[in-house]
């Protein structure tokens, strides 16, 4: 979907999704290093969180038709697998996309 067809609010959703993905990626990498380690379910869940953060960034760069619904699922999974702040920002992006 080219940017010319997107509404202004969809551009805001994509921007917030990119920011949320970057924050989730940084937070997960910091968690993998050992800082801010409140709980850990193992390296596999942290790798899943990194992959989900990268998918979120890619959805922000190139949105598809069901991006808000996908962002809700990814946001919840990011919250579960390791990044609180990034997951909340991704859910905020999804809420912005659902409102429009």
C-alpha cells in the first residue's frame, strides 16, 4: 500500500509502530545482556522477542491490510516474551490503527 493511499492517522500508526519496535528491540537486547533482568524464561523467548520487534519495525515500514490486528497480537506477544515498554507502545500503535 503506497503512502499516498494511507491516511494521515495511518502514517502516525506506522511511525509509532516503528518506534515501539525499536524500543522493544533495544529493551530485549539489554535484557539478553543481563541488565534490567526482572525475570527470564530463557534465551529462546528473548530471541522470539527480537524477531517480533523486527517484524513490528517491518510492519511500520511496509504496512499491509490487516496491520492493526497483527500489531495487537504482536504487542501482546512482545509483552509476554520480554519487553514491557516496547509492547505497550506497539499496542498504542495498534489502537491508533483501529480507531481510524
